C-alpha cells in the first residue's frame, strides 16, 4: 500500500512509426496522492486522453512506468485494472445495450458475482436517477443521460481511482451541479478522482490539484490555490500559461 | 481465471445473436435445408448408395461443415469488428481479462453460436433422414475444433479490416473456394488423379473428411493426419491471436 494513488514516471506514447510517428505524450511524470481531486487540463490534442488511455489499458505506453497504488499497469495489469474506473470522453459502448445491461456487463467483466452486481447496478441506477431509463437502449438516451450511464458504468466495481474524461459534456446545468455534488461526496469518501474538462469552473469548483498538459508535456502543476494566486481564476491562469506556451 | 467475466462475454454474445435471429439462426438453417433438399433429395434420389450409406447421408456432413464454417467465421468477425467500430472493445481492454481469457471469451461465444446453428441444421438433417452418428465424441471434438479455427480466422480478419467490406475478403477469396473444392459434396474418388492429389493439400478436405468419418464412418484420408491438421491449426491460430492481442494490434492505440 502506498500513499500515492497514481505515479507516472517519464511516460512516452508514440503513435505510428517512421515518418508517420506522432509523439502524443512526451515524458510525462506525475504523482497523485490518495484522496486527491486532480484536474488535468490542456488544449485539444495535448495528450490528456492518451495519458488516460495508457493508465487504463486502452493504449500501450511506448516507454515509462505507471503505478496505481504501487501496482504496475503493464506488468500486473489485472490487479491494476481492478483499481481504476473510467468514464471516457467518447462513448465506447454497444449502443444497442440498455442502461442496465451496460452496468451489468461491466460488473460481470470485473468478476462481480450476480447478486452483488444486481445490488450495485440498482444503487447506481437510483443514484443517477436512471430508473425510468434502465431498459432503454443507450442509443435512445439523451446526451446527459448517456453521461450519467457512463458514470454509473465506471463506478460499478467501486474503484479506488476514478478517471473522468469530460464527464459533464452535454449535461445540462442542473444535472451538472448534481453530478458535481456527487463527485465531491465520492472524493470526500476517500476516492481519488482525476478529472479532465473544458469547463474550467468545474475544475475550479472540484479539484484541489491541477496540472496542465501541452504538446505531450506537463507545463504547469500545483495546488488550486497556486493556480488562483493574485485573485485570478483557474481559467485566467490556464489561458496565461497556454498562450505563453504558444508563443514559445 | 475470470469465470464471471467469461460467462458475461457469452451472455452478451447470446443476447447479440438473439437481437438478429433471422440473420444468425434462421438464414443458415434455411440455407442448409435447401442444400439438403437439392443435393440429398433431388439429386440424391438419382444416385444409389455411396460408401454404404444413402447419398443424402454422405453429403449431409459437408452441408453441416459449410454451415459451421460460415457461422463461426461470421459470428467472431462481426462481433469483434463491431466492437472495434463502436469502440466497445475498450470495455474488455480496461477490465481484468488476460489475453488468453479474451481469446477464450471471443472464440467460446462464437463456438456457442455455431453449435446452436449446427444443432438446428442437425434437426433439419434428422427431418430429411440424413443424420447418422457413428462417433459422437469425435463428432463433437471436430465440430468444436473447426468452429474454433474459423472463429479465430474471423478474429484475425476483424482486427485487420478497416471496413465492413474487408470483413468478407477472406470468406470470398479463400474460405468459400476451398470449402467447395474440399470435397464437401463429392468423393475425392470422383476426381482425376491430379485433382485428387491437389485436394489432399487442401486443409478443408481434412475438415470434411473428419466430420464425415465421425458421422458415417467413411474416410478418404489418413485420419491421424486430419487430426494433426485440425489440432495444429487450432493451436497455431490460438497462439497467433494471443500474440496479436498481446501486441494490441489495431485495438490498443
């Protein structure tokens, strides 16, 4: 057991080879303590999703090491994957499955026995106010309902580390506030959460530590207070840093 | 072994099969019934016994084999390609499945669907009086192994394909010609010597021969050689698919 929930050491991810090679992540190192609510910011194509893909197993790191609670995601991938839940930016689901099936199948993949799985799925369906939609196919859900179903799916095996890639995209204001409240409660209950979002007020409201990725590298990292020094908002600091990066 | 995970893959695939029963179960059964009627009843009525059995019983193992090959290939290739297309393959990539378990889940669920289709075809065969079974254990082994071979070929093509059209390439240019030329509807003794020799180089001939032997007890090839070909292909393809999964070819960024 480690006090650090996620440790990334010099992570490199190159897509393609030869002249077509593209370095999506270029030597990222991060250390995220247990219980953090960590905001990962950056412009589109900066390497946020690729980093998340390497952590969760969707992509294979080219080099470097990733440890989740001290467990290596490549060498001990089975143990590592039980520790993480992912709500991805893009809907990576069988769109013909119902809301209930999505969560049930995911619970099954994690090896959760039927009775426990049913109980957990019922809890999540209730928590995300999806009762009316539990038998509705994913393709028929609205954008906000899809996001809630994805969150439920990510939480079905009660992971210690929750990774949320744009979890409130397409969610209306009221539901977004409700989700924020839930995420805060989750974090307060001890879960470590990594959040990427283009809504910087969301990052400011929820996160206590923030990093900015640009061109596959960490260009700034600190506490929320450090990002909000001199009365600035997180958004103002973010824009300042990314504009400076552009001109360099 | 993640048994609950594996049973979940099977459950999901059975649901997927039942979403389109016309395509997955009814169409291949009708197709088999037509083959049995035409080759067995219409043409077979003009042919006297062959290999000690009515022609319909001689030809039925070939019809069954063709059904098995098509069902296994279509099931595995369409399932995995759809998972790649919808990115739902990521559900398997982020969950605690080993590469062997991924193979077992995808191939096993295709074999289950194939056995369902084979069961319906057998039922049609029984109605036509075409079914004999001299070696049930061998029959079950060969049907399962051949299903697994074509499910794994389906997986390889589903990983390689970049469009739905490409999914059919192997089927159109390799599987269908080799199936028809593998002696599924005729005896290799009907062929001129050169064609008979060439047929012995076609692995599909050993598939047909093995299934036919287990059903009617008649063989035109060395059964041990057939066993080695079928077992070797099963093992070789399993190793290849696991290594492709391990490399993350076309599925892990």
